[in-house]
């Protein structure tokens, strides 16, 4: 067997999220089907992803891995004759581009370093959330990736509120609780900038995320930014560590997974082992490590 790393991106508008589902169009399902078709696999491919995304959420820097029989790559030699591994993988990228629809692209396929696990080896995930608060609405050409907020937003107030959320906390107030899953996360970065074109962009980085966590955090900060809530309110919600009905989950289409960070190759296996131990200790071994 050979483990391949896939670097990919997708427009989540037409997908029911990342994870394979019966009778639903999903990113995982589309790529696995394409791999099976191109490589003529006897058994369906099974992708492991760094961060499972919900319906409507986009990704620019998603990472996945797949384990395949070495001989499956020889299928790529049929049209070009015997080739090196690098040539075969370059051919696979081209073939995937021809088979997949244009709302999902595999940019690179490489042989994964020893110890690499797309999910467990990851050190952090970086998301961006994009909002427009222009009175007349946003750019219609960006309507699938930018949320229009119909109240003026104070970026300084949102950043003041965000300070209270950073660090390691129990984010139960901002997560959809899953049986047996921990809601303790380390929020490494959460801040907003207003760009020259007026667009507001939040950058959110953590070791991992609970289900709906980023969009719930954004929803609480938007409430602080437009004056419906005081800047102290998101921090107060956090300390209560229970789901608050006042926290509204922001729309999915404003969210994009921008980057997944990994340690150096010689630390990949150790990172994966450490992550598994943490999840097992918190009775969450089988719960999603990352889901937005």
C-alpha cells in the first residue's frame, strides 16, 4: 500500500458537506468516485480528511490522505507508458481535473511522508469568515462566499470581544454537543480586519474545532459588533460552558478553510500519536476531531 496526500479546494455551495452520505452530493463522495474510476479500483477508495466541513462551507487549503495498492498507480501508465511515481501522480492530478466538476479541484497529489495522517498529524486549522456590512448589500459576484450583515459593524468592538475567547477553554457554549466528545479546544487566534474594499474578514485558528464552533463564535461577535450585545457578552457566554440560545450560528457560506498546518516530517507520527492519546483520554476517540 502507498499513502497519498491530496491538497484540494472546493466551493461548498453545491455540496451537502464533506462527509460521504447516501443519496447526497458530497466532496468526499465525488473524489472517492473519481479515484475509483480513474484507477479502476477493486475496492472503493476511502479518504481521511483534516477538517470535515458542513454543507455550504468552502475550502481553499483542505488536506486529505488515501491508502491505495501500489499497483493501482500503474493504471496511469496505460496512456503514457511506464513512468516514475512523480509522473504518475502528476498524471493523476490531470485526470482528476478532467473527471471532477469545477467546484472541486485537487491541486496536488504526493506520496505522504512516513507517519503522516491528514487528521491526527495536523497542528492547527485556519479558517476565514467574510462579511459585508455595506448598506446596499454585497458584491453579487461574491454572494456564495461573503455574508451580508444588514447592520453596521464596529471592528474594534468585535476585536475587543474576541480577546475574551482566545486561549484554551471549554467551548461547550459554542458547539453542538456530541455524545462522548470533548469540547475543550485551544483557540490560538481570533481577530477581525476591515479591508480597503470595506469587507470584514475574521481569521480563526485552533488546534481543532467542535461542530459549528467557528460559526457560533462569529455569530456572537457580530452581535457585539452591531451593538445588539455588549463586548463582554461573548466572554460571559463562554464561562457558562452551556449552549446559549442567544448565540446565533452565522451562515455557512461565509466560512472557508484556508490552511491546515503540520509539523516537520520527522514529528508527524509523534503528533498523530499524541493527538490520538488526548482524544482517547477525553472519551472522544471516535468523535470528529474537526467539523465545521
